[in-house]
């Protein structure tokens, strides 16, 4: 797969569709590789007239792993000790902006899920000249009063270092049973196949921990979101247990003119039965640009 150098890291990316079409850049969430954007989802967006680009964020997948920076002390983060934080969401936003520029794209339609939504929001705030439209999915503003998980234990988000293949796959399946869409069920076979593909491609728990630290120490983006002048759609599942729907509502309230699309039976995943609703909302918003 091709790579580009951006902000001192190498980012692995892949494209779908005609390069002559408007660029649509997909930004994935915490600990997830670009293949978490399903091939069929990407192809469907390309069929609607976009050159779709998905990529691995830093520290995940085939992009640069930053193990030389050291591990994160996750429990210490919750006591206010930020000494082990290795980089921030703004660094990841700079990676994304650099990818857009390295690919020679004048402006891109940004679509981000969860942490990817946070990164896309920051790119729109910090580098508005690169952004044609913004779709923030199952994400939040960084205001600690909204978007908080309703899980009993968020440690389930952290893959276990040193886990063997079977244990790593089982943990991923268990996580998405917990945070996935209760009204749009994915088959157990599909969950296992998706988890296996991720583990076999690149298993990197330390990178997930460093990304997690970037999220929990990020500043509230609300003031910046209020300055946006780009067409924006906020998409959120009413059954999201990882990022409560209040985060989506707050994001839509912060961005002038933003549209809020709620999918009542969607959790914190991209179930195929919700693709049409998500894609329609993304494409309709992009058309406003």
C-alpha cells in the first residue's frame, strides 16, 4: 500500500473511486485501522461521486508506530498526572492536514468517526482552507459535561499487550458486542472475521493507549467549533454507550448551521443496515459545498 510522509510520520493510505472526483477523506477512531471503514462503505461513497481516501492514523495499522516515545500510564491520567502523554489530538490533526496536502488535494470532504470526528473537527478549525465539508459521526466536542461513556468500565477499550491471536480477537469481539448497535445487529461470524482481519494486519496495543491519552487530555473544542463556516453534519446513534448522544447534540449546537442526524438504533459502530442513512447524510452535506 502507498505511504506519504506527514508531520514526521509515515501514513499508510488507500483510495477508492476516480481521482478526478472530489476527495473525501475518512478518519478512523481510537485504536482502529483504516480497514475499520468497511470496503463496501467506501465503495458506496465512491459510487456517489467521490474519490474516497482512508488511512491509518499514527501509531496504528501500517503507519508509523511511536514506541520510542514510551508507554502511557493510563491509570495516572485519571488522577491528573499527564506526564506520560506522548502527543495530542492537534498532532494527529496536523498529520491529517499534511496527508491532504501531500496528496495534492485542494480541499477534502472530511468524515470522521469517534476520535476521527475529533480530529476532523480540529482540522476544520485549524486548517479551514483544506476542508470542503465536515461530517462528525459518533463523536463529541471535548466538553467533559457531554458525550461521556455509560459503560461500567472503560478499560475494555484497551487491547491487552502480549495477547495471543485468539485472545486479541475474542477481546475485540466482546468490545463490539458491548458498544455495537443493539437494533442493527451484526452477525457473530462477521464480528469474528472483522476482528481477525484487524489483528492479523497489525496488533499494536501501545499505540491505542497513546491515542487514548490524546483524547482524554484534549481541550474543549467548542469555542473553535463556533467559528466554523463549512457545511457540517453531525451523525450519532441513540444507542451509543461509548460516546453518549449528548456529545453529538452538543457538537451540532456548537457549529453554526450544522445539521443533526440521529439514528435511534445505532451504537458505536458502522453496521451495514445503517450505511444508507449515514451515506445519504454525508453526501447531502457535501453537496452544500
